[in-house]
């Protein structure tokens, strides 16, 4: 995220929603996104929170 902040903005939620929209517009598939400092924590966040939250974004 830090390397691409100048391209997409600094707010991770805004970036995640933009990525979700692009995936849905291109493929018609709803994506879940985990936001964390590392891959392991983002996967844990997805397992715990994303399935129950409406925007399917876990932090």
C-alpha cells in the first residue's frame, strides 16, 4: 500500500472499495478484502470479520 499511495490515495478503505468495484465491474464476482500489516493478519481478518460485515472488507 505504501508504494502505491501516490497512485490510489492514502485511505486503505477507499482503495479496497475501488479494487472491489473494479473486480466486480470486470468479472461480476464479489471480492472480500483483508487489510492488515502483513498477509497472515489480513487472512485472519478475513476469516473473522469479512464474512459478517456488509462491505466485505476486514481490518
